[in-house]
């Protein structure tokens, strides 16, 4: 868990400094769309879509920008947008989804995130309670 947290923080810092691969892919996509070009095949590749590149869930770290994330519209009708910020003493996030989509629910997604965070806290506190 600690290794995953360290890696996540590293990737957030890289993204904040415009070094994250997602920023480059976003730029490539925007340039192609603005030029009226067909999107490169990467954006329809099954591996890209499965890795959430198809826009179903957009997670955005707001580290260093604001202590409270705002709401952002999901990129696709059947998706979610979850901006978040990890602070030393808390994690803040928001969840948005289209109410008109029967496949998604911002309330259920938020409840799932809250439960996952509780589970991680329980795991970490039980694992490190002997220290």
C-alpha cells in the first residue's frame, strides 16, 4: 500500500509539471480534433479504452491548486468525473455524472469511494498499529 501511495504521489507531481503521459495523449487528441483529422488508432485501441482512456472515468489530481475540488462534467454521457486532492490530513473529492444516464450514479460512486477509503484506513491502521 505504501509503495502504491508513493508511486501515486510521484505520478501526480509529474502530471502537475506537465510530464504525465496522459497530458501528452490529451494534447495529441486535441490537435487531431482541432485539425479535423481522424483520431489516431490508439484512441480506439481496446487496451487504451480498458485503461479508462475511453473517458468512462476521469480522475484528476488537483494537488497544489486548491484544497477543495470543484465539479466537472464527465467526458462521456455514461461516465464519471472525479477530481480529487490529497492533503496531509484528508482527501477531498467530488463526483459528477449525468442524471439522465441510468448507468451511472454520482451518489453510489461517492459512497463506494467512501467505503474504499474506510477499508484502506482500517487496513493501514491494523497493519501499522504495532509500530
